[in-house]
C-alpha cells in the first residue's frame, strides 16, 4: 500500500500556510502479513515521506513523519521489531537524501507491539524495551521529538505501554523528547459517552479530560492502573 498525494502538493502547502497551518502530517501504512511488507513497499513509502517532508519545510511548515507498522494480524513482537527497524532505517535514509533538516521535524511512529490477534502478546515492559531499541538504533539525535500513535490499541493498553516506555527511557539518556499524538486513544471513550446526543456533551467532555489526564501521566511515567478505575 502506497500513500498518494505528491502531485500538486507544493501549491497546496503554500495555500495551507497562508490560511494558518504550521504543521503537516503524512502517514505511510505498512502491513505485516504473508510475504509483506516487501522491501519495495517500505522504500517507496519512505521516499514519499521524505518528499512530503522536504516540500513541507520548503513551505515553512513542520512535517510530522508517520511510518506506521500496523498491529493488524497475528505476528509476533519480534516480527514487528524487525519491520519497524527496516521502516525507520529506510525513512531516515530517504530524509537524508532529500536534505530534510531533521531539527525541524517530528516522528510519529508505532510502538513495537505484538499483532492484535497474536496467540501470545508481549507485555508493556517488552513493548518498551523493543520500541526504545528500535528508536535508539535508527532515529538520529537531531530529531527533537517523537510522538507515539495509539495505533488501534485499547485505551488502557495505549496508556500502559506509553507509561512503560516513558519509565524505561528515564535511565537511557534518550536524545529526543518522547510524547504522544493519540487519535483513537483519546477520542474513542468520549465519542462513546457522547453518542451523538447534545444531552451527553458534558459527560463526553469529562471523559475526554479523563483520558487526557491519564495519557499525560503516562507520558511522564507516572501512570498507575488504579487511575483508570
């Protein structure tokens, strides 16, 4: 699967800047399955991410680079680790070729995690260990920040894994800030509470506030499961 959209992007970015945008994001989807991803798929997506980033910086915008290895499937965490390393390596090789200034970028990666249908899924501590290993090996120190996606994890899993990564990173002297850029991990519970009814607006707002506070605690390595009760 390849993300299209480079044609005409330069002109669109100039328009977005004029109407107030300052950040952009491009998501490349990498699926693990029988015989996939191919090296061509990884390299093609990395090239597109790099071209998007170069064009964004040319327009005065900060590119958020998102090579996402999906958790769909029954693959092991070891397989996810291997594919994530490959995707990050190719992405930063292409960013260098396009002369992107990494100091003006953010990385939005997946966590290294077992497939959601795997018979035995790795715990949060192993997720943290393998995720930080991949990042330390492949993400240059010039990158100022890494903002994790929740990637289809449940609310609690996304929070627990972020907390474990944050705690493990404390003693590693990581060169970049670690944070989150969650969509579903923040929005799913509030949307369920809201249910499309104006009468539920306040309940939905409170649920959003709760999810934000829990995720913020996890980003600081201060989350405990009893907070979710």
